[in-house]
C-alpha cells in the first residue's frame, strides 16, 4: 500500500485534528494581563460566564457540550485561568440543570448572575472532605432569615476574584444539607494566602474560612440528605467531569503541538520513533475528546438515569487521568529536555496537567463505582479500605 502524502500540511495539525467535534461558542478574550487575577476578571467580563444560563434569564442558553468547548478553547490560551473559571462554569451548570428540573424561583439567581456578570466560585471542597459535594463538614445553623455558615473550604479556586461562593453545608441538628449562594463580601469570610501548588498557579486558589456567615434562605436553591445520590449530586459530577476533561484536553493538545513543532524542526523521519510517539499521544487525545463529548450529549439528550450518569462520569474521570499519563509518557522522548527546563512552555503545560489527578471524584473510587453498577451493588464515592 502506498503512503498517502499530506498536501495540505499546516503548522497546526494537532489543532485541526483534535478540534473536530468541538463547537466554537465564543471568541476567547485577549488575556495579555500579567496579573492572573486580572486575566480571570477579563474572562468574567466577557460573555463566558453566562453561556449556560437560559436566554430567558439573560444568558446564551448553550448546552453542556458548548460550555465544555469554551472551557477547552480557554485552556488552549491559558490553563490556569481555564481551571479557575471551570469552577464558575460548574456552579452555573449545576444551577441551570436544577432549574430545568424544578422550574422554581432559582431562575432569579441565574438572572442576577447573568445581569451582573458575577463570578461564582464552587466552594465545595473541604480539608478531609468527601468527593460527594453534598456531604459537607461545614455547618449551617438555622436562623430566622436563613443560616449561619461556619467551616473551611479548601482548595477553592476563584478565592479572591469571585463575587459569590456557591457552597454546601450540613444543617445543624438535622439530616439535611443545603446548597446556596453566599456573597463574597459577607462579614465573617476570610481568604487565606494563595495555595503554593506545583502547577495551575494562576487559578486563584486559596483557603476560604466562613465564621458564622449569614446565608439568606432566599439564596438557598437545594436541600437534600447529604448521603443521597440525587439528581443534583449526579448532575454536579457529570458537569464537573465533562468540563474538567475538556479543559485538560485543551492543555494536553497544546503540549502535543509543542512536541510536533519540535519534531518538525528536527526533521523527524518518516516512520521514525518521534512520529510513532506523536501518533500515540494524538490517538489518546482523540479518544478522550470523543468520550467527553459523548457524555455531554447523552446527559442532556437521553434519559441516562442517575446510576448510569454517575458511572459514565466516573469512567471518564478515571480515563482522563490515565490519558494524561499516557500522553505525557509518549511525548517525553519527543520533547526531551524541554520538559525539565524551567520557564519552558511545554514544561509548564506538563506541570499544570499534573493537577488532573487531584480533582474529585476520588480516583480510587472510580472503577469501584462502575463495577458496583454492573453487579447491582450500591454506588459510593468512597473506595473500600
């Protein structure tokens, strides 16, 4: 068989191949600010923050796949900003999914966010907390007008740039948890020093402490037992895994581009080792992108059900981490010393992509949850000890 010659070769072959299937819902704003917080605010001032909010309430009314595509496009420009804004996209997605199911007064919250272009942080993660974001250590003490919230949220992206925290807390003395929106300027909120993480340093991630912070009952949009796998919990996991997979797909596509550029510069031989490793990395990213888009499509257009939706999200979550390792392993001999050179763009992308292993759901529980579905056992976020 004769090899097919590429007569349309461009310098952006990875982008052309791996961009297939992703939409272009908006133009990413120019992010030329030196301060990471200002880059985040530049995105917030654009239409990015209201992509998922229905048009009826001032948003663009776009799908999960469109929002994921926007996350991926932003990650191709600035990974740190993308992973920070990912948490805003998650908060809005969960609220929109909730409103579509209940059609209650939560539309007013969405309208307010769209009109003010407010940035919403997902304040669910807690030190020693559970991957089930409804199972919180933080406490909500009932008052005449709502609750007093006390607890620590960490790591929390958009810690200083968010105008609103979307948080969960257990209601003291009851078997109920609440999810609501807390204005970031509320008395009793303290933001600690930035998290000295290895990568994603531009994500505005820090520790946020709530000390008897007032939460108006009108800003609470969901109540449920903390151990329930209700539709809001599953929706949150599906939205998060889809968005974060798209975000890291963008980061790793950029890493592949650096490897391709270097291989071309060195005159990579036809059929040589560099070509083989680049092909392996591209194949992995193609499959990850396809799986991510499929989950987004199925969740919004079919009746997956909570158990199937959760299992699919857990499967994609585990696959995302595995793909990152296979892609970086394949590209390491191609990139060579670039991956060990401080300040090199490729090294920065490889380090930033390490963060993928530390997002929920817990990696050790992913395969157990999928196995539980098939064996008819209860599904859990907590792996067997």
